[in-house]
C-alpha cells in the first residue's frame, strides 16, 4: 500500500472529531481485538517501523 497519510495527519483527524488520548487508545484496542491483521496492515501503511508497530500493538492488547 502506498502511504498517503502521515501519523500527524491521522491524529489531527481524530482530534478534529473530538477524540482524546483515551478515545484513541480505545480505538486501537478495538482494532487490535477485532482485526489484528488489519491493525498491523494499517500501521505498516502509515510507514511505522517494525519496532514501533510491535510497541503499539503490545500496548493496545486488550485484557478484557
């Protein structure tokens, strides 16, 4: 996939619709729980390093 949106642009869109840090965390947790492969692909599309992707995915593992 070609990267067309930066992380900063994506976060700015989330903020523009009223998401705060807690809401964005819930979004990542839901994405990781419901579609881990899609979450991985999305993070890769954003151009993140393998290390950063692993850190984000580990941090958003839902225990519930």
